[in-house]
C-alpha cells in the first residue's frame, strides 16, 4: 500500500513510533527484529513516523561504501530503499529552526525527538546510546527494539 491511499487510516489504530537511522538500516538490509518491525509497519501493526530530514539521512547513509556489496546482493539502490521507507511511513513536517540542541552529545539525533514530538509518538525506538541515556523526551519513552517488542507484542 502506498502512502496517501485511503487504506492508510488502518495505521492510525496502531502504535505510533519513531525509529532511528540504524534501526532503518538494519531492517532494510538484514533480517532480525528491525526487519520484523518494518513488516509490522506494512501490516499496519505499527505506524512509523518519519521527517524529511530523517529520510535524507537514511538515503545518505545507505549510500556509504560499506553498504555497496549488500545493496548489490539485494538488487536495491539507496533511492529505492528510501522510497520504500516513505511508503511504509507517515511523514511529519519537522523543523529544527531556532531550536537549541536537545541531544548535546549528538545534535544530529535531535530530529528523531522532534519528529516523535510532532507525531505524538508513543515511543522512540533506537539502539543509540545518546538517545537511550535520555530515557524519555517530552514524556515519550526512548527504548531499545527488544523492549518495544516485549512491551507492545509480548515477543
């Protein structure tokens, strides 16, 4: 199902989350829980929220030389995978203008928190220590993917 189809309303009944670039990369390129999370988004069990800046970062990271061989094996390009990410996500308009750094150790991580806030997400799901050390942002828990699956799906 493509974003914007009338069937997208199904996703609004699911748990709304933001995932960081590393979770996206793992899910797009390999198997495991991140891949399962993307399948859950396809099935409407979770609503993945994404900001334009997050999508640009995802495509940029997928273009790193260290991923060339994996992309070739999968027969995918960074652009195709970024397009897929958008297809299974709900985009949110997020601006960093005039905002002081939230994650002082890595201000690039701010976009995930700003997106979670704009989307009124239930969780930020990440393995990034800078984000995990915060524990929450505006009462939105910041948790590892394993905890997310345990809490929301008992798996």
